[in-house]
C-alpha cells in the first residue's frame, strides 16, 4: 500500500455498534455500554493505523472561512498533505476542523473526520474523505492520538484546551511517547503560555519552567513542515507504531 491509500471496508456507524452490542448483551445496559466503548475504539484505531503518516489538527468549530486562522490552517494542512504526504485528521466539523480537511482535500490527500454524536447534531464538513464515527469523547481522543506523528492545536475553546492539556500531561508523565505538540497561532497561544509561566511556574511552582518545552508556539508554516518532516513514529528503529505507553 503506497502513501495514504487506504483499503476500503465498511465503517460501522454508532447505531450499528450499539445494535450489535445490544444483540450480544441484551438488557444488560452496563455491558452494552462497555461493549460500545470497546468496539468503537477498536474500529477507530484499526482504521487510523492504515494511514502511513498522520497529523491531527484541533481547533474551534466556530471560526468562519474568512477568519485569518481558518485561512492559515487550510494552507498548513495543504502543505502537510501535498509536500509531506500526511493524512490530516480533524473532528470533522466546521471552523478550524473544516479548514484542516479542506486543505488536505485540495491537495488530493487523505482528509479524515473523527466525528462525534452530540445532542445538537454536528454536521460533517464536505471536505472529509474518510469518516470514523464516535459516540464517546474519550474513545475519540484516544484514537486521535494513537497514531498521530504531529499534534497541531489551533485557536479553540474548552474542547481544544482539554485535548491539549491531556496530551501534554500524558507526555509529561511518560504515558505517551513524545511527539511534536505545535500551538499554531501566536496571537492566541502566547497569552496562554504567559499565564502558564506566571501562574504555574512562578507563583504556584506547580510545574517546572522547562516543561513549557513540551510544546512549541509558532505562526510559521515552514517551521511546522520542518518538524513534521522529521516526525515519523511508524519508521523508528524500535518498531513503535503508536504513541501510547
């Protein structure tokens, strides 16, 4: 299999998985839930493992296509897909997620949407070429980071910050192999970095200053490409094919 060409097979929907688990466990609601968690996580990981190089882009669903951050993320995703052959994964929704998928799609690359079932339905953007559906946020987060060589965080809200700090914590505690964590957008991320430095490092001393080195803040697409070109977990000598320990 060359590049990010992926063998096609049927992707089970959230309802497909739920129905199969109910057939297996009947009215045992707890076991049905555990089954659903397990099966959607397995499907997500199995699917993502088929892509040769993966970059995950996180960010707000609320930014319009004329927002400067949207425009820059689309350019970045295009370059990652076109120049380096990366598959681009997002949450499959609008805003920054759409920009990431749009850039990959424009480069004729793999544009993956790890979608989530929400009370108010999240519409999958039209630039997604491969959909991997999830019902649970935690299974989606594990699958998203399982095969990712590069994690790119763009301006976003609580969800983006949750995903960022979870990955930094996992790397810090050595529960995840170290990967490049890029905070893309200095205007947004520098004030947050300043807060971390002033509050966590200096005032409360709850982290070490060198732990701010777990992430890199930049606006420069060429810098991201240089980092991404050197990041390839699937070809390291010790045979690691994923990031989780």
